[in-house]
């Protein structure tokens, strides 16, 4: 126990905790049990005292279709004062009605007055309006076009205007709602911040700590969500680039992603580039950006956007997703059924259906589609048909980038390698995904003297058959595992269980799992 007179209060991921004076970041993480991955950076915000005290003129309106910003008129009115006193109460307001000219949210009780008769309104303005002159039937009305109408607005009419993401307002329909409203303060004005991996950093009273970013997956982007899941499989987001309005992770640069969701890229949006240079990059928007047909929105930050805004290039931050990914290949039927029971998903077994059957495929493939249908079909194989391999990440990182993409190991725990041909103790494989078209296979870790039995080779770009994968059952001092010269061969790893290859024949599929991942 410690003397409470010597304790400090800090906030971690939005929750206040009390700690002994002199406590560190590590202490705060342990006491709060906050999500955190070893080696990732943590953000600390030291707010300026005067920021909360001053009244903001700009506000962010969060809706079910995205966010937009409004700015209060310079002339103060009774509507302005009403807004300043009550804006935080206008949360979870549904759309009451929508027309070409305006959209109304409510109703709610207020003290607003109203005048009879038509009034003239400009486009993208905001007013209070008492339906039928009854303040107990008040609505927030946003105009969408210039027009004349009678809404039961007070004498001053509108009191604010929409200044960003106007397309969000135009996209809203009867099933949408306002989720919340908060003052918009420029990040630079909030206060000082520290971004560090040093968990021995001392904390002071009033500090706000952010250890992770939580992303809520957008149900309209099931394939894009799998791309995000694969990139952040280790629970981190690599901050490869930082701009004034986004951060990006380039680990899957060059990977082709399906375009699914055209949506506002407001602050907190998570999106992936789907075409052109930079395809496969994953982004988190730290400020509002316009929508484009090159970027598909796959999710939204619901916690920890402040951490994303603090990041510096070259660091990693902890990521959590909601829902968590459903990736069942790599475990047994029995384990999979236990997992799916917890989320209410029915399991159908296929292929090798015994409890110990090792899952190599799931249908549907995406988490969103599995949860939407409430059912998944799992294809299993005899565990004896799964081949464990060890990969040389330090010796052949570039070639392994190609190999993991080609075999789907980049996305899934189990890789797929179809057998192209077998001859004279040699097994040649050709991956279904032609990753060699967008991944370089330059000479790397070329064998010298002898290739040992079981070593995995990839034909590099010095030969015509670049991208071929091979394994020899015997040592060779003449040719690499794919039958090429040593200069055309990159050694990327080894097969740990060579006996399992003896039954392979042309057209078969070899399922592989990395020994390091199986042991995790």
C-alpha cells in the first residue's frame, strides 16, 4: 500500500487511475492492464490549461456516415448560447426527416423560440427549429441547398455553417443519426506531447496516456478488412510515413486489394490504396481528407486517434480491431469449433473431418462474411500432410517477401504450394498467385559449394523461370533446388519434415506452416 497523499491521478486510454508519485509508464500499463505490445511507442499528452476553458467556434459532428465540421457565426445569438450550453447533449439523435433541401435530427426538448412564416436559408447552414412552434419538439436542421421554407426557427434563423466534408451531410438518409458532437481544437493547440518507447518515463499528475489504437472494421469492406488484419497480425501498425493528414504502413506495398467502399476519409478513417503506385498501403487519417476512387475505407478509429496523431516515422504503435479477425486455418477442427461457439457461428466440417483434422481453408474467407452468415465451412487435412518449414528471414528477406505473398503466408497461417512436377529426388512447385509480377526476386543468399537436402530454393530474376520454388531430397553441388544454376537460385529456408514429401505427385498441393508461427 502507499500513502494516498502522495498519489497522482493520470488518464490512460480514457480511464482515470491513481498511482504512487514517481510512477512510470510501465507502472501505468501494468496497473490498468492497458493494451500494449512490447517495443511499440506510447503517447503522453500534457494539455494546456486554457484550452478547455475557451469556447470553441468549430465543432466536429460525428454521424453514422462519417464526420463533418461546423463553424459558429461570429455574431452571438440566443441560438449560439443554447448550442454552447447543450451541444454535448445532442448525441444519438436520429434523422427525423430528410428532403432535397434539408435534413432534421431529433426531436428533443429545448427553450428555443420560433417565428411563423417563410424564411430564406443558404446552403449548408444549421438552425434550431421547433416543430409546430412547440419547444418540446425541437430539431437540429441542416440545410443542403439554398431555399425558402417555414421550419419554426427562431428569429435569428441559422447560427452556424458546415465548413468541411459537406458530402457527408448530403449522403445522410432516414436510417442515419448523429453519434456525438465535440469541439474541434487544432492539434497543435491542445498541448505538449511525448511519443516514446521508454517505459521508464516518469508520469506527472494530469497526464493523458495513449497505448493503442482501436479500429472498428467497416462491414462494407470485408476483403479490405482482411488486408488490414494481415498487416496488423502481430498487433502493430508500422509507421513507415507521416504526413500532416495521415500515417501509413507499407508492409504490403504492391499487394492488390479490391475496391469496396467509397466513403469520407475524415480524421480517424482507415483506408487502403487499391490501384496504381502505392497499392496495398494502409493509412490512418489524422485529419479530414476528400474521398477518392483510389482509396477504399476499411474501418474507423474508435479509440486512440491521439496516438496516431503523435507518431513519428520509423516507430510502431499497438493496434486492436473490432471485431477480432476470424482466421481458422492452422488449428484443429476441435479448436475451431470452440472458438466459433463463443461468437455464435455454426461450423461445417469438410475434407478430413476428425477432431484433430488440420484446417487449411475456410469458407467464407472473410471475417465480416462469416459473422454476417453465422456459418463457416472448414476444410481439414490429415495433420500428417501438413509440412513444417523454417524460413531464413535474416538471409533472404526480399525473396521471402515474394514467397509469403505468393503462397498466401502473408495473409494466412497456412501456405499453399501446388506441385508442378517431381523428378530425381526433386520437387518443383509453382504458386497460384503470380507475385513475381509485382515483387522483385533479385539474387539473394545464393548457395556456395553445396545445397543441402531439404533446403528451399526460389529461382531469381537471373533466369527465365523466376518465381519457381523447389526442394531436393539429396545434397547437390551442381544445381539449386529448382534445377537452376547456383547464380539463379535464392535459398530461403528448409523443410523440417522431408519424409512428408515422399507421397507427393504432380498436381498435388503441399500445405506449409512456418515453424516459428506454429510455436507462437
